[in-house]
């Protein structure tokens, strides 16, 4: 086996590790926060308040 084979196996291993970390994070976020919290747009609320303040002022 040459060096390129080792690099290829290392890349596949890192890819599998990153995929596993993404799935773990997905499960952690899904169990920590409600669906309503995850789909809300807090930035949109802040922008709407700022726009309302400009129109009134």
C-alpha cells in the first residue's frame, strides 16, 4: 500500500466521523429545543419592531 491509500482511508474515516458528529448534534438540538423555537425567526421579529418604530417616529 502506498501513501495515497492511507490518505484515502484517513479521508473516509474523517468523513464518517464528521457525519457522526452532525447526527449527534442534530439529535441533541432536536431534543433540547421545541419545533416552534427552531422554526421561529427572532431576527424577523427584531426587524419588524425596528421598522414599526421608524414608521411611528
